[in-house]
C-alpha cells in the first residue's frame, strides 16, 4: 500500500487486524472500537437475533406457502373482477345504445310529421307517443348512468386489488432478499473484526 492512509477507514476487511498506523493518526474522528475488544459475550458464542427466539417463530413468520396462496387468490379475484367489469360494461352499453338509436329514429319520424300552421301553432299527431318515448329515453339514460357507475366501482376495486398485489409483491421480495442474506451468512460470529 503506497497510498497514504485515510482516517475514515479503520479496517482493511481482507486482513484480521486494523490497518497499521491508522489508530495513531492524530485527527482520527471515527472513534472506532478497538479491534481486540469483544462486544458481547465470547467470540465463540453464537449470535442471536433478539427479534426471534425460536426457529419456529422464524418459520411461522416466513411462511412462503401461505403468502403464495394469498397471492394466487388475489390474482384470481382480480381476474374475475376484470372479466365481470368487461361483461357488464359491454353488455349494458350495447343494449342501452341500441335502444337509444331506436328511440332516435322514432323521434325523427314523429318530428317529420309535425305540421306547422301559419299562426305558428304546431299540431303534432301522436304527442302522447312522443311524451312516452321521452320518458322511456330518460329511463334508459338513468339505466346507462347506473351501469357507468357500477363500471366505475368495478374499476376502483380492480385498482385497489392491483395496489394490494404491488404491496404484497414488494413485501415478498423484501422477505426473499432477507432470507437470501440469512442463508449466505456463515454460521457463527464474523471472524476477526470483533
């Protein structure tokens, strides 16, 4: 090592002792614990995680099968909601639009029969038919509004399910990462740094 020692690194992690000369640097602000002082217990003593006392608690906490089951259930429910939303929106929209087109043609036919008198008064044959058709059109528009509202509610549910899927997936990835770290950690305490 020909480069000057930097006071911000106390250990070279490829050897079992502190970097020579670094502890004696006058402006060492790091206040590192001396390398030969054990922190708790003996070096041969196994490390324990205070969060999990038993192996059973760890297994219970990391039950991947339960998480995968819940995830697949959420995916299935999400697919079913999407299918229902598509069926409801397509079927009701087609039905309402076709009925509105029928009403429009009938109204155009009735409007073509309107006779205008010179005095400005209109004589409309079948005025009761027009009133009935207008009421029917309002009923269909109300039904269309209800279908659109139900469609929006289903879209909201689908979005909520997607959000829950994302949260669950990120949690599962977090668990996998931590499990990988735990599996890669060698048994016993870290060598030489304590």
